[in-house]
């Protein structure tokens, strides 16, 4: 097993945004609520992966469960 370490710049705004999203997911889960999908259809870049708005999106690991 190999380990890889990489220094990345800290982005306080992004860290707060991701933390806020995580809190929203936990609260919705605890309340038994369903959150809206990130995309309107399974062929969207956010689901299948690809380039959109200048950002690379990996294929969603939950796409089959979300759309199945």
C-alpha cells in the first residue's frame, strides 16, 4: 500500500460552503426529508461526469441509486 500526500491551498469560503451543505444533509436526514436532486435528468454532467462551466465533474457514485 502506498500513501500519497499533497499540499493544497485552503479555501475558507469553499470549506464553509461544504460544511453548510453537510449540515443541511444531516438535518434533512434526521427529519426524514428528501433533498432535491442536483440535476433534473440522469444525462446531466453532474450525474454522468464531464466538463461544465469550466469545471470537471467526476461521475456521481450515487447516480444509479438516485435515478434507479
